[in-house]
C-alpha cells in the first residue's frame, strides 16, 4: 500500500494503529512565529500559509500518518472580529485542508510512500472565546445553539475534502451532542475526542456517559481523548473502547498545564512514548500528541508502535 492507494481511514484503523501528529501551535512557535492573539495558529492561514504547510510536513517526516489541520480556532465569528468577511473566512477554512494535503503531496515527493491522511480540526466553542473555556465547558448555551455555531464551518470543512473531521478538545457532553447532530449528512466521517480530567469530562460528566453518546453514531469512526494529561489516557482508552466498540483516538498534551490568564505553559513533561503500547493494547488506533508534543516525540511514538507491531 502506498500513498497513492490511500484507503478510507476507517479501513486503515481496522487494519492497525496509525500515528497522529503533534501540536501545531508549538511547532509554529518553535519555528519563530508569533501566535499571541485570539486566532492562535489560524492567524497564519491568512498571513503565512506556507508556515503551516511546513509544520505539517515536519510531522509527516517525523513519522505521522495523519495531519490535523490548523482550523482548531478558526471560526466565522473569530475571523469577523478581525475584519475578515464570511466569504474570505470560508476560503481560509478550506485552505487549512488544502495546506495539509499539500504537505502530504510534498512528503510523497520526498519519498515517503506510506498513506497519509488529513483530519480537519473542529475545536470547541470555548476555543473561539480564547480564554481557556475549552477546559471548563458549560458556556451557558443550549445544544441547539451550539449546533448552530458549529454546523456552518463543518459544512465548509467537509466540502474541502478531508479524510475525517476531528471533533476535538470537547469539554462537555452537551457540546458533543451538538457536534454529533451537526455532522449528520455531511458525507465525511468524524472522530469525537474529549478533553478530560481523571474519569470525567472537563465539565464534570462521567466518561462512560460522554462516550455513550457516540456509540450509535454511524458518522463517528473513532472516539477518545486529547489535550489532557498523559496519565488520564490509560483508563479513558479502556472506557471508550468498552462503551462504544469503536477504535480509540488518543493524543494527550506533554503533561504541562496551560495558564489561560498568563497564556503560558507550566509544570513538567510527562509524555513518554513507552505509554503507547499500553494504549494500543487497550484499543487505541490513532495515537499522537497535542499541545507541547513535538516532532521528536512523534518519531518516538511511531518507532515504538512499529517495533511493537513487528514483534507481534
């Protein structure tokens, strides 16, 4: 199987475990780009799109099979606050998918022959607020209001042709319900990934109940957690696999904590590639890293998984 014969992602997950990329924002910052505004990495879609392509390519070169687009914090409302009209905003959302696909084509041109997939990032409503709300949930909006917020950009991203929609860093089961309603009929599969603390969503709901929302959703091909501490992944993988029967997606942070007021990370790194074999054994089929997890860590994840597969 080569990059030119890329199967649907769901089929690939049924065949084995794939490697996700690491944090987009940290890779851009390490490359010298200033992300200090409310649009975060999405600002570069309009100002330095080539930097985003380069970041995706770096992760493909590091061993990632799946690139997550830079659209996490890209919303019509957020762009409007920067004076960007709806048509231009839709173009930037679609561009996020095109840039990741371009990086995959460049990787293939370099001789990387394995299949490469693109996941269109759909961040939570809290990401649009840019105040750390995605680590709390409970925005005071109804499920219907959240669905109305998410559906327009989901339609644009789906039309751009990604392999999957990454409904990620979801802090609240109510928002998950809205997202699951919003992806219906788009014709693109999705994964649903919560940000968690211990055995609960950030909003405090039991993970068993939160994962159960996706159990019968035909559009959802994987369920799991991201943007959380590595130590919270172990139990979450088992719970997600048991409750939904679906492949599990996991991509935790480095272990450091985000201080939304100071807009800075603190604490120590606890992310270790040695954890991934445990996650894979429990049902994880998409494994990578989120904030502060860079290319070197993704290389270690890829090497660990491939060594484990070869020995098995």
